[in-house]
C-alpha cells in the first residue's frame, strides 16, 4: 500500500471527500463529470509542478467554497507514515501551500517522498502539440527516477527568466551580469540535459527489447536544443548575446530540447519508422502507453537505489483498448510495484482485475467504496 487516507476539501466538485483503505489497484467508477479525474488531479498535486491538468491555482477551489482548497494523504514508508499536503488559502490566492508532516516545505521536496506518473486523454495530443509539452512529459519521466531533477529544472527556468529580462533592457547591461546568470544557466542546464538524455537512452533501449505487440513499439531520440555540457553551453550563450538581444529571448539551451518519437515497423525495420506526428490517433495512443509501461519497467530496475513509493494514475485508459491490449496492460501493471489508480464509466473493462482492486463509486463529487 502506498497512499491512503486521502482527503479533499473544497477541491473542484469535491466538498469533503475521504478515501481510506486503498489497495494496490484502485478503480474510480462513475459517470462523466462525477469527479473521477478530479481525484487523480488532487493526487497528482502531491508532486512538484502544476499537476496532471496543468491548471491554474484559482481554477481548483470549489465554486461553492470560500476560495481555497486542501489536499492531504498519508504515505506508507519503511518507517513511520508521512503526511503530505498541499492547498491554497483564500487570503493568498496566488500562493500554493506545501506541507510535509504539517511543516511548510518547497514543492520540489515532494519529489523526495513520492514518485508519480500519469496518463490522461489530453496527452493523446502529445505528438501533435509543440515541443514544450513533450519536454514537460520527459521531465515528469525523469523526475520519477531522479527527484533532484525538479530543483535543477526550477533553477534553469528562473535563470532563463532573468537572462531574458536582461536581454529586454533598453540599454545593454554590464557584461558581468550576463556572465553570472549564464553560469547559472550552464550549470543547471547541463544537469537537466544530462538527465533527459539518459532517460531517453534508457527508455529507447527498454522499448527496443520489447516484442512487436500487442502495443505499438516506438523508438525515441533526444534532440538537444543546444550544447549539453556546462562549458559549451556557457560559451554558446556568450557568443549569442547579440542575436538573443535582437530576439529578446534566449534561443539556445535545454529549454528548446525535443524528443523525437517514431513508430517502428514490423520486425523493427529501420525503413518502416514513421514519425509519431504522422501516425493515426490510435497509433499515437498505443505508443504513449508503450512509453509509460517501459518507463514503469525502468523504475522497477532502479528500485534497489530508489525506495520511494510509486503511483501511476491512468485516466480513462482501459475503455479505449481492445480486450487483448487491456489484458496485456493489466499483466504489466501486476508485474510492477506501483499503486495504480484507474478511472472508468463502468466496471466491465476492469473485469480482469476486479477481484484484486478497491472499487470506488464516484457520484457528484462524493466517493464511496463499493461493498
């Protein structure tokens, strides 16, 4: 058991929801709009970042509440349980609150306690959207393995914002200002690029070892947005100050990274590789599931070094798979150690794991365990 005693207060359409006695598999079943995805989103906020919907804070409080919300959960560890919490006070609408054992903490600290991954219907557009969405997806995969990645990514983002501010100044700032901020970008950027490159390399290796079916087998390639060593990145940033100033933004670095995904043809033929963006919606969905499952397999390999509990949130996944692929999905999930949360409008797609799961009926923002 990983996460238990989950409390949602004034979050979305959940006025006061309590989920206790969770299991390895947890099925949230209810009509569309009942609040199933809201539960998954609440859980996803127990990780650094903006959660699985990437929503703004002011979109999360209940419309019938006072303007704030609270989420908490008990995390089972090898020692004593850890209480994780997050929320928003109505009096501080732009500031997200993070607590670990009822003590205030920065959001990046959440990654030290829990590894969370998710797959949602909105991610079906991942290969058709801009590179930013794929970078966020890749960073989420890295974060599940390397909790320190959150700190490096935050440092990089802050330093890039400061450099862009300097670039937009009416008069060119002093050289030492650029030197200082570019040193920060280079250090944090090299760490981010290194982790991303390693993740793509390991994922591609894992995917290559999988059989051709029943899921589509993608190949992955990391395409850096600039030099990946600190020294080379710092030199490039210095050389490009003039061009970047004309554009009023930084044009090279990990913030322009890309992950190239292609579907491998039968028998792994190189000539049959098709860019993911050119594949059908169904093929893109199958490749995305394959990547998530390969990532889960990677986490199992790293389990000796990484003892954090793991969660996998799968929103409306089973209903869009045929019986063969559903069974394959459940078999692979059984082979791992993650606590899995799945949503659906009916129980039928989950027949294969029904007897292993805790079933939660969701209606109008309330959650009750089925008998």
